[in-house]
């Protein structure tokens, strides 16, 4: 008779497996399934984050190009923005609708460029927010900086900017992006 470790016992020709190996063997497929699910979920989350950031970048690109129709495609018609700054020691707010933004963009004679870095993107189903430091350049010169906070919604056409709030600050630390590249 062989020992239990060796393989067979009296009366059988095959190996005898210890029960101490059976439970871990049943757990391995579960671990693999959890890892695959987590990986697919992370990939899906990264795709959504990339889509949200692409929408914000498209907004900036349409601003630089003065592309009103492109901006209309990614901004919700009913959306609003609020620009916040301190004036004479008190909060000062300037609110404007997307339609007002389109009119200003169309009539602008200046080249505007906005850039963000290290964005904090939060997504839950059909809504997303993007919070980031930004700098704003007019005709190649730094105009101001601050914080952008965009609200986005997911529609049948993809992510759209529903509106946002941003601060206007005159004292700007150097951007980690350096000066903008001239096109």
C-alpha cells in the first residue's frame, strides 16, 4: 500500500488527492473571473475618461478655431457657464448661456487658447465632472488662469458639456505645460 502522499491506496489504481488541494483548485476559476472582470471594468472606465477629456479638448479646439458649429455639437443648448473672480474684495460672478458664448465666439477677433493639466475626472453613469487648473492665452500672451469645473452629460451622440464654473485669477504660477506652441 502506498502512502496518501504517494498516490494510491489499497483497492484503487489511481492517485488519492488530499482535500487540502481541492478547495484552492475551486477558487482559482473564481479569482480568474474576478481579475478579468476588474480588468474589463478598468478598460471601460479608461475609455469613458478618455471620451470625457476628448470632449473638453474639443471645446478648447473649437474656441481656438472660432468654430461655432463644432462648439454647438459638444455643448448642450440649455447650458450655462459662470465665471468667478474677486473684485474689490468681493466675489463677482458673470453668468452666460451657451448661445451667448456662440455669439461672442463668432464675433471675436482674438486668438484664444485654453489648456488644462492634471484633470480630476469623475464619472457615474450618465454624468461626469472635470476639475482642473487651466491657463488662458489671448493672441499668444497669458491672459489669466484658474480652475475649470466642467459638468458633462452622456447623450445619444456621446458626451456633451452641460455647463461649468471657472475662476479668473490674474496671478498665475508657471504652467507645467510651459508656454503654448505657436501654430
